[in-house]
C-alpha cells in the first residue's frame, strides 16, 4: 500500500494461526501520513509537585513521540494570571524532567 501524504489512516492488526483469525485490534485514533521527522509531542503529566510562597517545583514525563529525534531539552515559561496569552516569559531550558522555578 502506498499511503498518501496528508491523509489520515486507521490501522488494524489481527493474529492468525492454523485455526483461524483472532479478534482484530484497531488503533484508537487515526494517524496522519507525514514525514517521520517532526517536532515532538507535548510533554505528558505536567504537574506542580510542590509550591511555596517563593517557588514551584514542576515535574513532567517525556513526550510519547520524540518526532524522530532525541529530545534536547525542555523550555520552561511562565505567565502571571491575568496577563494576555501572548505574554509568556521564558524562564529556563532544562534537560531533566523537573525544575524548581524560584
């Protein structure tokens, strides 16, 4: 099969043995046929693990897909409540899966 770039596809896999075919299993969401190298998915489970009056400890899990390239790091931004959506300020770049923002 030649997948058409820009088209979304579902896939199904069925186990087969000498007695026949088992129950098929489908992927839950369609996937877009694109170049295998892309930006990564977002980090998962971003949480504030601890908060004080002067700092916040953030933790997260790596993205499910790295876009075909090793994750170099994570950009940390903050935005004070009440500020416009475009007013995010870059705080740091880290390689770990956590940071203390102070």
